[in-house]
C-alpha cells in the first residue's frame, strides 16, 4: 500500500505488430490514432518519438514483456534513430506505476559531474560565462551517463524479459540500417559544428562535409558492438572496460577537453526517489523530485491555476493564456532560485530535498502565491517567494541566501509512455541535452552535454547559486514525466515532453487541455503551445490569430512567436478501459496498441 501512503502525504503538500495485434502506425510525420476495444485479452500501449523505437517496444509488449522491458528496447533504438535527442550516452528520469502492488516509484538516471569538476567550470579566464556553444562542444560539457544503470536497476525490480533479448531490435537495426528521417536530416543541416568532430563527421556526413540525405540507409556497427557487450555482460560492461575507456578517451582528447575518469564511470549509481505529488481538481498528479525541477514547477503552476475558472476561460482565450503566463512566471522564479540537486546541497548547509519540496509545495504558500495573480493585468515584475513564512520548521536563512540560476538549457530530449499487459506504466523522459549532445561519439553513441545545465555563474551578486557545478553533483533538469490518478486513486493518464525549460509549459498545457477543456489526448497534444520559461511569454508561431497578440499586449505581455517544437507523448485511460493515445505531430512520433500474444 506504499503508493496510497504517498498519495496521502501529497494531499498535505509534503510528498515526498504481428497478426495478433490490432495496432496501426502512422507515417513518420503524422501521429497515429487508434482505439482498442476492450477484450478479455491483455492489452498494451506505447507512444514514442520514432516509429522504429515504438515498434521495438511493441514487440516486447506483444510477447508479454513488462513496461520496463519495453522501455529498455525503446531507448536502445531511440539512441540509434534519434541520436540528436537521447541515448545511452545521456541520462533520464522514469516514473513507474504498478497497480497490483500499488507502488509508484521514480528512478533518477541523471548524469553527474566528474569528481574533478569545480564551480568555475564554465567561466573564462576573465571570470565571464563562456559562450554557450563553446561550452557545449567537446569534453568539458560531458556528464557521467546515467540512463543505462538506471534501466538496469529498474529491470532488476520490474523486468520479465531476459536482459539480452531487449537489445536485439536495436542491434538488428544498427547492422541492417535505417533510413535517415527528415527530422534528423534537418538537424544535421542546422548544427554547424557537428561535422567538425571526426567521429560524427565520418558517420553523418559525406567526404565533402555534406549531410547524408533523407532516405540514406545509415548503419552503425560500432553501436551494435556496444549493445552486444551490454546485452551479454550487463550495464557493468558499459561503466568499466572497453566501452568506458572509449568514453573517457573521447572526453579527455576532445577539443575543449573534459576531466572524466574511469573511476567516475565505475562509481555512477542511479537513485530511487519518492515522487512529488499534488492535487489538481479531482486528480492527483505525480512527477519527479529534484534534481529535476520539472515535477515541483509543474505542480506549482497547476496549484496556482486551480482557484481560477480555466474551464470557463476556454482553450486559446486571452484569459486562459494570461493566467498560464502569470502562474508560470511565479513558479519559474522559485525554480530558478531554489531547485537543483538539493540532496547534495543539504550536505553543504543548503536547502535539503525535503525542505525544498515541502516548502515549495506547501498549500498555504501556493495559495499566497496564487493571490499575487491579477486575472486581468500582468505583474510588472515577479520575484521568488519565501516558503519559510508558511512552514514553521523551515530555516528562513537558507531560503534568503541564494541567487538565481544562470543556465542556458536548450532543448534536445525525447519522451515515451508505455503500458504493459498487466497494467504497469512507464513514463520516461530521456536526453543528451543539446541536439547531438556534446557532438562527441564513443562506441557508436552520442555523448551528452548535460553539464551545461548547471549555472555558468556559481555566484551571482555575492550570493551562491543552488545549481552551481560541484563534483558528483547532478545538474538541474526540466524533465517532467507525469502519471495522473483519478479521484478513486486509479490510473488516469501518463505524459511528458522534450523541450528544455519549455518542457514544463508543454506538460501544463496538455494537462489543462485534458482536464479543464475535456480534450482527447491527441487534441490536447496538438493544441498550440504557450510557454513562459524565462524572460518573456512565447506563443507557437502561426497557431494563434493576430488579435490574440494584441489582447495579450493590452494585458502587459510582450509576447513573441516562434516554433515551439514539443514532443508530447501521452495516454489516457477511458472509463470503458480503452486507451486514448496521442503522439506529437511536431516530431515523428506514433502510438501503437494491441494484445499480448498468449502463446508466449
């Protein structure tokens, strides 16, 4: 009954295809939409950002594998066909729900800084922050990858398919090849320095430095060999031995070299954390605790919107967008000031994980923050709050002694949701950070640049920044995998998105559309995006009437328009037991559903 106990705490604000499958895949640029008529057979579901990856996971589910089994197969293929976004050279956060055991668990596979890392890592000799792209490219930005260790831990606890079998789809695709998609080609054309790194140049470009064209059959025998080793020997073979040596060599010999060692890789451990949960209307929304800021910030925004009539305001209205912007501003102000790897900060006399969660999600504090929202006019300025005034056992000194973060946080990530035949659910967000990460390759994989998610400034205006670089520390993230429960405590929905700091806004928009505006999952995903991640409000380019901008300006919002390429993948459980799935048409996602082959 552990999960029910967590729900109780959260209420107080302290919480911690074969013939057998009726599945349909859409073309690469169109989201699939299939409903499954309930039968006595066990049904499964997957929504992922690439058809190859979705089919790899579906193959595992079809044979009766668990949601975690399918997640491993899906991730292994994503690292091949969507290397600009995620892979075993990066990190991830996963939330897992088992309805029979009534357990909700979260797995932190975030990268960590090497033991030699220091707070001035991204400062120039004159003490100024490095140019972001200069910091990204090369070894300095590479954190110790965490996703594979995390998935192995989850497999030990929830896996049913033999480990080695989970890598077979990715190995076959690596050797047989896959066609370069329009999306990958677009990134290869737009990322200027990727071709300057020898391994990436040899893999993605021709001898003249031109990106390999759409439809080119791309093979990756080096990745196939890495997967074979991992399949046969487990994650330990990734973190020690030849694979680890290749990673370290790539990092330390690169332009802008890093300081990762074999010991850094060998010592990496994933962490299981309690989820953060809170109510919105009749629903219970659960997500990740820090070092992801996504869970706390999402819950804060939703809590501050709850007093307002979002249903009455209606989707796409100036009233609704204004409220979302104002709640986002308040929550992001708190995020930029307080959220980081708070578990490590506690050892340095800073805000602990428990303090930051119980403070920022305290109902009285959030009620007070919501009262700062004027329903008709944008605030001139927004500052972080002080939860210690609402929680008597919090030290006010810790809350008042911090400066705001200075991290660029560009988007390059992927999200998938999975439900297996026994109803177990995975909602997982996975990333290498910038498109193609650090641009370095080792073992056929892209290596992350997640360390640039740390604040480039360790001290600001004389005050320490919570998200400063430190040895062994995990950089703050915006990844927000979500699982939602209904008023009876039953599973209702799962979702998440890529998008850097805009992830939080994409998730909030989708939740409000599903809950307040009663949209189908696909409708909610396709609804135009609106975000306020930093500085100024942004609306999705070409998706709103000109009058809306005029109306928002009249309320004080200096709105800009640009492409907001979310990648929301989601599922909702209908009352009759059908899966109402969705995949973001802004990417190459599909969703599939079918029945478990009872002969397996």
